[in-house]
C-alpha cells in the first residue's frame, strides 16, 4: 500500500520528477562510463607492459635485477624451468638472455637492449610475436636473425633482409660482435621500447655473450591474476632462496602499480563528487515536496497517521526515484560502453607523455558486473540517504500549525 501511494506521489509533479530522475541517471551513467574507461585503460597498460617485455613473474639469480650483470646468470636453466612449469597455475615459462649493447648499420647506430629468446617458448609468455609489422617473427631454425622495433629500423635506415652488427660486453674479455640479418620489425604501445629493443635467438645471444648455456631470466605466465602472489610464494619456496629471486610484475614495475592506483583514486573522487551532487539534488527536491504537501501531511498527522509511516513513505518515494534513475543510467551507460568498445576512445596527444607506461592511444572500456552493481547501489543509497532530513522535518510538523500555515 505504501509503495503504491509513494509511486503515485512521485508523479504528482511529473516535470520535477523527470528532471531529478534524468539528472541522477546522467550522473550515474557518467560514473559507470568513466570507471569502465579507467579499468580498460589500466588493463591495457598492464597488459602492454607485462605482455610485451616482462611476464607475470620473472625469476633471476639473486642480485641480477639490481645489478643487471651477466656474472649473475642462471647456470642450470633446464632444471629451473622444469620446476617452474610443474607449478600449479603456471601456464607457460620461457628462458631469456637480457643485456645491453650497440646495434649498427651502414648508416647509423643506437644503444639497445638485447633480448635473447627461445622463438618457440617466447610467444607463450609475451605478445611480442603478435606485434609484427613487417617480415616475420624469429624461427627455431634461425641462427643469426634479428627482430627489432619499427622505430629502430627507421633510425638505422635498414629494411628486411639487411644486415646489422650487434656489439655487447659478455663474460669473455673485450667487446663481442656479430652480424645479424633483419627478418622482421615490430611495433608496440611504447615508442621508447620500440626504439631500444632487439630480439635474437637464445643460442645466438648465449654465443655472443659467451654464456655457455646460461640465461639471465625466466619469464612466467600464469593462468589468472588472482593467483599472482600465491604462485610467486610457491616458486620462492620451491627454488633455493639464497640462489634465486622471484619477482612479480608489481615488483618489477612499481611505477605502473602507482599509476593504476592513482587512476583508481581519481575514479573514487569523481564518483564521490557525483554522488554528493545527487544527494543535494534529491534533498532539495524532497524539501520542495514537503513544502508543497505541508497541509496534506498535517491532516494525516491530525487523523492519527503514525510519524513512522510518513517517514517511511517519503523514503520510499526517494527510493523509487532512485530505482528508476539506476535503471535508466545503467542502460544508458551500457549503450555508451558498447559503442566505445567497438570504436574505442582516441586519447591522441594525451598518451604521448605516458607511452613509457604502455598506455595505448585507443582505449577500450571494460565494463564488469561489479562496476554496474556497486555504482547502481551507491546511487540508490545516496538518493535514500538524501531523503532522511526532509522526511525527519515532515514527521516533526505540528498538525495544527501545518494545516493553518499551509
């Protein structure tokens, strides 16, 4: 009975109700779309960096991450790989050699990061093979092939099939060098990475750097991010603590973690401002409702209507407006997110300063059930809370004075 009466009261002033419902719905849609875009952006940032050059987890000889010296290479890679691949939630693992060097063509040269990889295992832990622009990715049969960033290829002024010379300081005395033929170029979300990274076969890197079968690191891919810390802890237990360090991507790129946390805080701030605006809007509306219905409320109180019932009825009116607003706002946000998921949002110049964090120019939103649920419930709670003060004022009316003053 109270719900039916409250529903009729909502539409007694149709224009005002439509305006406040539309305002709440637009605010809620803005919160949901903004949060979906933020989740999409942070997901892409993490995916681009972790998927391109790192891995969910990396395993090094203890001290390598800090010093980057080849003297701290892993000298029993097959044994370690066997232990890692047999760990629960580990979907793939690949060996790598990582070093600094110089690449030269007949027309230019550049300092680069050298990554020696297993062409068969690497695509299972990273997306670099899918970033192909021209040519092909490295093959298992390659001996002196090189796969480099498209931006680096332009800087060196080399094309497919051309030779470049790679120089680096290995374990042997003096500088080592060897010639490699360009078989393909890649382009990732990070221009800096493209300008300073080259990939060569693992065996070629071990030969160039005189590693004699040793590797710098093992990149690990897990089946779900929720298990990240659990898998890392398991690997730390399985591997000798004094010989190896097991680092998650959060430990490898802490600035990325800080950036994602910053974006999340911006979402909370934005949502807080919108919900505060909702509260003021609903409070103002309900105060006008109480003012218009002062005589009616006074008569109800004079006839013996319990104050609690009036209080409850006003809260129900506000809740009904909130429910309609949540339904409309959720539907509108779903439509906007669906459209953006097809078109993407071009951030243009904004991403140039954040390209080192792997932020793509085109952002695709990610809308999860939890975003819809939490945002919708928050808006509904805000509308109900906003009606408490007007409802309290209504039940505090003196029947005789309310009837006379109205």
